[in-house]
C-alpha cells in the first residue's frame, strides 16, 4: 500500500443533476464542492474544519465528563420520522447539557453554603443565560468556532484524565472506615435494584445515559459542508470520537463503581445533583469543588458544540423548506460570518422553551435526556435499515466504509434499536406506585412532536414538500449562456433518472465528471 492520502477527488459521486446539466460555481471549486454540487447544493460555508477540529466538535458534543455528571442518575438507577427525530436530538442537545451544567453550578453553591437550596426558577434562568452566551459564540465565523472547539476539546480530554486519576488517588473512603475501593466481588456481583422491573430490564434502562452521551458522535456529519476532504475526514472523526469516547467512558464508569459509598444517598441528596453528591461522598470538599469546576467548564464546551451541530442541521432542513415559511429566515447564511446565525438563534429560542420542563421537576426535565437517546436511535436506525434490508447491492458506499461487514453490523444495530426504544420509555416504578411524578414522560415529549409532524405531513406538507431542493445554478452542457437558477428547484424537476455523466468545466479548461444514476 502506498502512503498517499485519499481524496474525494478520486471518488465517484451520485448526482441529482441530469446528464446534460453541469453546475455553475460562484467561486473556485474543489472536490468537496463538486460532491456537494452533485447533491444539488451550492457551497455556502468556508471549509475551515479539518479532521482534528471536526473530532474536537464531536468530542465536545460527546462531553464525556459533563455527560456522565448530568446523567449519573440514570446510570446508577436504571424518512420524515428520521429527519424530525434527528432534529429533535440536535435541538434538545444544548438545553439538556446546559440544564445539567446549571444544576452543577447551583449544587456547588449549595456545598459552599449548606443553607442554600436551588429553586427551579433559578435553574431555568441560569440555563437560559448559558444558552444565550453559547449562541453568541456559535454565531461567530467558522474558523473562530473551530478554534474554540479545538481548545475546548483539548481541555475536555485533559480534564477527563485528571478526574479519572484524581478520584481513586484522593478518595477519603479509608477515613470513613471503609476499604479504599469497593471489592470487585461487590462491584461485579451485586445488582442495584433501582426500578420495579426485572434485573435484565433495569440494566437496559440504565443504558439511557450511555446512549444519550454517545449520540453526539455524528457531529462531524453535520459539519461536513465546512470540512475539507469531508468524505474521508468526517467518517474518520466519527470513528475516532466513538473509540476514544467509549474507552474513556468505560474507565470513568469503573472509577465510580469502585468508589461510590451509598447510591441511594447520592440520588436523593438535597443538592439536586447526584454527581456532586457522589463526589462529596468520596472526596474532601476542596477536591470536590475543583472537580466540579473542571466538569462545569467541560459542560460549557459541550453545550456550545451541541449548539453548533444543531444549527447546521436546522440550516440544512431549512434549505429544503422543511420548516415551511420559517425556512426563508432560518436558511439564510450571515454575509459577514458565513455561518447560519438565524438557525443558531432559532434553536436557542426552541431550547429555552423546552427548558420550561424544569418546572415539572427532575423526572420531567429528565425527558430532555431520554428524548435525545430515543430520537437518536430512531434517526440512526431507519437509514441503516433501508440500506441493509431494502437497498442491498444498489447502495453506493463512500470511500470510507465497513465493506463486507456493513450488512451484519447494520442488522445487529437495527435489532438493538428495536429492543431499546420501548425500554427507554419505561418508568422506573409500576402498578400503584406509578403516579405523575414518577412517570417517564419521554413517550409524550417525543411522541407528541412526532405525532404532530405526521399529521402535518398528511394534511399539508405532502402537497408542497417534494424532497431536497436544488439551489445551485447549473446550465445545459455545451450552452454556457443558458444558466438555470436552481434556487428552490425540486430535484424531481431537474433529474431525468437516467444514467450518464455530468461534466463540470473547470477554470483551467479541464473537466471533472460526476457519475449519475
């Protein structure tokens, strides 16, 4: 094998343009722009994300340390649908992360002042304030955002390593008359009864924390229009995020399992934040405050990364008119920053409204986390199922793929999702113990919007939404003067469905071909 780096320039691209049509560029193009043009879209962003910075955003969205801290409660205790599920994942990302961050900040205040008990309105206002700050950062130029997330993810990784080392090294369990670490026989042999369900179901219910955390690995996909050599760099960043995140997350889980003193006390603490309560159980107060400070900084970086990824999803959907009349506003790219500023602030408003769930109590606010897990699973599984069970050999893989392992891995993934989605919607108690306060409201918070968009589709959207819109200017091959304005043009109207070659004339007189199917 040669050491030569792969490029999308050498890959075939499926084009929605008819064989006799070629794209007309407003700037000098490259292979990434050609791939985007083949989908019918004009390049609107600066490609200033690399493999590293794409990974940084993705790892920031993963946010292992703040994700673990925000969802410790669950870990201790227990095509239109695709598109809207994906959007729900993205739009609930920053609100849920910032809710966890605000809870940690107020818990830290409670530790310093034991007489202070955080109120719901204080958590809400602090969460909204954090979101407003992150929105300002997410509205900056692409290069600034990339640099911010690069620094943030580097800090995230360093802080994670520091916490994994510090907790077992500084634990004061011995001062409490306990062994320094919980015996392995207890860690691996005892099962915490956190729900009224059988142990196997309870174990699967606890997966909500891991699923919600790991759902952020797809961020490089949403940033692919701003990444150079995206067909290679984006999937590599996804795999890198999953691998690094899974490894460090496992280490962090083991640290907690071997050091936690009393799970019930951590979950039911007046601090309102199980992670902070756990740290107080096993560490001196000053070290607890230091670790909380590190986690809060990581959480801010994570929330900002979520907001960046979500804004790109909203922009992409708006470009295809998914939001109806609102799309004319949210699909605009700011001419100064060359970023989708309107989409950022649209998501911010939706996120602040969703954070009103805080006033419903911890379980209602917890729906922000479980909806992310369920919606992510649904959004990921539907395309995989279509590829594995319906498209088969007609599917054209990208240059970085699973090869012959694609079908069996996809089958296992779909089976796991089919098992987990109902389980993630189960409440922790059953029978006469179940009341409104103990209900798992994920079925309503997720099912409500999905029911609405399904009704909207049959009543209205199906009459005007015809799929992705071609918004790049293109012309008939051999007729330079006959440029066609592709703005808001449906793919159905421009594609002949035949097989052939689209040829794009380059500035130097050479040609690059798109294969169409």
